[in-house]
C-alpha cells in the first residue's frame, strides 16, 4: 500500500489505531481471527507477518540463517531485519505466547497418552 501524501490528523490516527487494537483484542476465537485476517490482509501481507514470526521463533530456538532461508524461502537480509527486532518488547511478548502455546500443546498430548 502506498503512503498517503497527506498524513491523517494525529488525533484521528490515534483513535483509529486504538479501535484497530481493540478489534484485534476482541477476536478471541481463532476462527474469527482467521476470517478477519484472510479478508483484511492480502495473501502477501499475511505471508510476510507469518514469516516474520516464524523467523523470530526459529532464531530464538537457535536455528541458523541458512536453515531459516532454506525452509522459509527468505533472504538473509529479511532474517537479519527480524533479528534486529528480537529485543523489542512486542516481539518478546509474542514469542512468549507462542512458547506457552507450544508448551500447553506438548503437555496436553502427554496427558492424552497417559489417560488412554
């Protein structure tokens, strides 16, 4: 999407951003979030966001740039730009949520095997 030539009024931009963040927060079911993002983002935009998260996750897990490039079909430059984001609070929070979900799924599987 092209940048607009005239920026939106700062107060209006702040309100629009607040509404968008609230909308994302209110999408509490995966099905609803998937529907919104599929309709609201282009396939390329969604692919970019998903790959950024995957790169950050794999970097945190210690995967090499070469492994990331090969599996996610991204350049070293893209992986390097994500690496620069790793210390940001939002990225750390997202990775913590992903790891918590991974941990929960791992233990749910173990519990299912024990119960059977």
